[in-house]
C-alpha cells in the first residue's frame, strides 16, 4: 500500500470523523428526516447572481482512469458546467468581493457521473472574510445544492432522467481535513480484502473507513446532496467509496480522488468488484 508522505494541518482526526460519519449515515438513510431543498430553474439561479457557462470537455486522462474502474465513458460526452457568483456584497461600508466563489463540474449524462473539480462556496467565502454575514448571501450557497442543479439541468437538456445519477467523484482533493482522514486510512493496517491496488482502495459503506470519509466535508456533502434531493433522485444512498490516485508513479505528490458509488435505497445491495 502506498504511504502518503505529506503531513496535513487538520482540525479533524479519524475518531471525530467517524462520529460525524455515523450521524451523516443515519441521516442519509433516515427516510424523510432531512428537509428537502427547493428546486430552482436556470433563470432563477441566474437571478441570484450566478453566471453559468457550459462547454464540451475533452478529459482523456479521466476517461481512461474511469474506464479502468469499470465506468464506461466517452471523451465527447463530457460537458463542463461552471457557476461563478458575480455579485459583490456590501457589509456596512465594506464592499466584499465574492469573485472567487465558483462551482465547476464535468458531467457525463450517459454514464451517470458528476465529477467535481472545483468548489469554493459562498459560505466558505463568508467564513474566510469573517465580517461577511451569511444572511447576505444567496439562497443557493451550498455545494450540494449547486451540484444537484448542475446535474439536473444537464440531464433535462439531454432529455434524460434525473434519478440516473450513479457516481459522484471529488477530484484533486486539497481540503486538509479530508486529506488527513484519507492519510489515516491509507496508513492503517488494512484487512486482506482491502489492500490498495493500482485501482485504489474500495471501501464498502459497512466499513469504519468509509464511515470516517462520510464525516469529512467531501463525504458529508455527497450525503446531503442525496438526502435533500431525495424525491428528485429517487432516494439514492452511497453504496461505497473508492480512494484512488489520478496517476500511477510510485513516488512524489499525486492527486487524490474520491469516487462515490450510488444505489437506490430500496434496491438489494449488489457487491462491487474490487478492481
């Protein structure tokens, strides 16, 4: 198993992530427990201050990696969807620019996959500025809601079904808390069946490691997306999570990714091949 040599300054340890993950898991499977988020049209999203751009995206490296994981995709079928928040917010006499707020995803409707490659939310910006009240930010301010709308609007454009979302990938992770938990998992003595391979480490949602990942910002965000858009998505839950690198060199810094496998909550659980 590869060992991550970098150390991360993190406020989240493995045990705390596990406790958070247990609560998130219960919420995700909790029927109608989570309040459903409102649905907005593209015009309404634009009126909040978001500017959306869509363009075809050639992602040959990503396509090759996903193909190796058993997810059949085609370069020509990826669409990049980017939402930039364009409004400035006045707090007292201060003009706070929120130009860095951006949500960027690559979407392949045919394969049912949403790949998140950049996410800097209004709430995170408000925390960074400290003086910026979240009350002054748009109603649509969480990654989970923006990502759902990016998926739903892309699906409608291609006349597909919203509930055909099968995979969510968090690409090139840089969040220190998430990386610290991944580091703990990769450095832990694995069970024989969970050894890291060239295709990464697959974790069933029954495992402690997967529950700990659910307690990170990246894992909980996916769970909230599924829970708060349950009606539209057909009550999806996370079946398992794969940790993998974008490339294969044995040394040096490599980009880490998380691939979330989704399934219908009412469907019988099917084993996922551990490639």
